């Protein structure tokens, strides 16, 4: 399998946080300062495939990342966060290995205003 995130799971020097089943890295193409990714070590495509252990560990690693971001940007701590993932091609997923974005937002920022061209409302 030629999956970039499966390879990253093995490259522990890149990890900024880790649990038994999940790891986190800084995003290589950050949308904001401190943009990080939470990735399962097991190859799964969407959040709906997460097992109970991965789901239980998610808030643990999320808080570890928050602490790492606040330590790295101590002079300008984020005032908010966006946390989310694209699940499936129709949702905009490009890398077919689950990855959850942790996007720090800073005072004066605009957060996520546009989520894309979704289905029309009924």
C-alpha cells in the first residue's frame, strides 16, 4: 500500500502527540499557524470506520495537540479551534486515510465561513 499516512504512522520522529491507536503531526500545508492532523495508525478511510478504542482516544489526543499548539505559539495562543474532517470524495476528501484537522484560530480571524457547495436545502 502506498499511503502517505500509513508511512507517517511509522515515522515517529514526525509525531507531535500519540496514543496507542492515533498520532498527530503538523500539517505540511497549514491553513493557520499550528494546523495539525490527527491520524489513526490503522488504515481506515472515514470517521465512520473508527473502532471504540480509536474513538475513546480521540479527545485525549485532541487535548495533547491543543497543549502542543499553545506551547509552540505561547506568545499568541489561539482564541478558538476548528476540528473536522472530510469523509468521502463527495465531502472533498483527497487522501483516502482518515485525518482530522485541528485548526487553531486567532483573534480577528474568520474561522470557517464557507464549507463548500453542498446539496440544496429542501
